[in-house]
């Protein structure tokens, strides 16, 4: 689950007609009777959360600095594409034997 997924529009209380934006169970917006009014707030909170992990990092393969999308991204674009190109063909006999198929 990403930080973006931790935001939601939900009812303030059971049986209530009022809704709000919540983050990890905590209300982070004013209450409203109209969920559509909260969609821009939800989108902005998610956008901010998505950008929060961005930082300049050094590629683990070549050491060059790059702007990563989050803590999960540790390879520059050149080495990410090279790593994905090296992924085994799932239909190849060697891949199937490695996976026990």
C-alpha cells in the first residue's frame, strides 16, 4: 500500500450523512454532505503524498545522481530499463524449470 492509497473519502460516523477525507483513520478535511466537493481535496492530498518520497538519489548500479519517484526507486532510468530487459522470458524452458513448472 502506498501513501496515496491511505487517503479515502468516508463517513464521519456510522449512520451519518456527512463525509470527509481520511488518512490512516484520521479526518484531514472539513466535513461535507457532498462527496464530490471533497474529490479535489482528496486528489491534492494524494498528489502531495506521491511527491513526498521524491528525492535526488545515487543509482546503485552506476552511482550517478537522478530524481527518484520514491524510496523504492534506487536505479537510474538507464539501469532500470536494462534490468527490465534482462527479465527472463516467462515462456522459456529455463524460466519454467527455475519456477518449478
